[in-house]
C-alpha cells in the first residue's frame, strides 16, 4: 500500500535556480559606455567649478575679510556680521520688502500659467491655439533690460502711452516710477506678462498625459466643460504644480535682482530695496566695500530659503502626497 502511494505521488519538483545577472563593475561600465560618461562629465565639471567651488568663499561671512590678508589670513570673528545685520535698522524693512514682493509675484505668476494652459488645452481651433502660444511665448525671449526700457517708455510722465491715455479723460500725468506704491505692481505684472506663456509649457506637457477616454467618459456622464477641467485636467497637473510651488517657495528670499535694480531709484527705495540689491550695494557700490558683511547677509538669505524649502516639501508630502524627496 505504501509503495503504491509512493508511486502515485508526484515527483518533487525542484525550484529553478535564479539566473544571476552578470553585473559589470564601474570601470567596465565606463569603458563600455564611455560616450555617456563623457557627456555626464561636462555638466559635473561645470557644477563643481561654478556651484560648489564658490562655496569656499562663503567663509568670509565669518571673518573680517581684507584683500591683503586673503580669505585664510583674515581674522575670524564668528557670527559678528550676522548679529550686526539682525540688529540693524535695515533688517525688518529688507525682510518685509523681499517677502512682500516675492509673495505678490508668486500669488500672480503661479496660477496664471495654469489657467493659460487649461484654456489652450480646451481650445478647439488649432490656428487660434498656435497664435495664442506664439504671442504669449514671445516675451520670454526679451531681455530684462529691454523689458525695463519698455516700462520706462510706456509710463513716462510726458510722452508715455499710459499718461497720454489718462489725459484723454482729464487725469493729470502720474509719476509711476518715482511712486513707491507703484513699484511692486510694475515689477509683478511685467513679470507675469514676460513669463506666463513660457511657464505654461510644462503644464501643457502634463496635460498631454490625460487619456481622451477620461474626457469621453465624463461627457457621457453629463459633465460640463468646467467639471471636466476640475476633475480630469487639474488632478493630472497637480504633481507638477506642487513641485514648482515648492521650488518657488524655496526661492522666496531671492527676487529678480537685475529687474529690481533697473527699476530702482532714490524715490522708490522705500519698497524697492530688497536683500539682493542691498548686498550688491554693500559689496560693489559703496565707497568702502564690505565683503564680509555682504557675504553674511547673502548666506543668511540662503539659509532661510533652505529652511522654507524643507518646510514646504514636508507640508506638500503630507497633504498633497507629492514632493521633491
């Protein structure tokens, strides 16, 4: 009986041994794909020279730097320059101007590209969509100096288009550039005009991943166009929007230095003086350059930006389920 049961029992199957893939070492991979590693080496060299090597100079923020003694020979003073900046009368004004200007810019320039991308995605006429794209993309390729020049010409109190238009209604000329209350509006809305179209490209690329079947199913269910945008298109671009928002929050202490400096004049310094322009003036414009003090302020700004980036990434990971890391 036992022998019959053994004969009827299926033969034990041995599990196949996993096939080990032959892994090449780093040197062998570099020899085999040397073209790819050569292409990778160029940006790494650029990053090391222009991004990491200059960090060595940040040490002057903790020293009383002078050109004769050099970076290593200058006297170590610790947090002296940081304390000087925090205790200075300029501190809160610079922080306020920087945060308000960048916050205002973020509030305007972040949603506009999303709205533009959603509108272009809904446009049915191809020629109309192409025309709008060309018109909105073009300002991105205009340099900041030219944009500021256009602003100066348009708002000129004597020959500017703005004041000539207001003159038709009996309104006197307005000194826009010399009025501190107008500076932020000029800066933000000109930035929106210049960057809105080009920033919409990444959202248009994200919208291409939306399957047409989802829209067809929504139409069958009776969803309106607005409902389809809210429930189909917006969820598709949400991860991209969250990542871009995190990056923008991380750079909230840095504004467009060139544009602020070009629009700045002694009459609107009350609202136009930000950390970037203040550091530039301390290090390069003042009669006695204060390199260490300027470096300390710049390092302080970078550290605050890093903290904001980490906090924004943590909140996005917790609530939006999307983050940089």
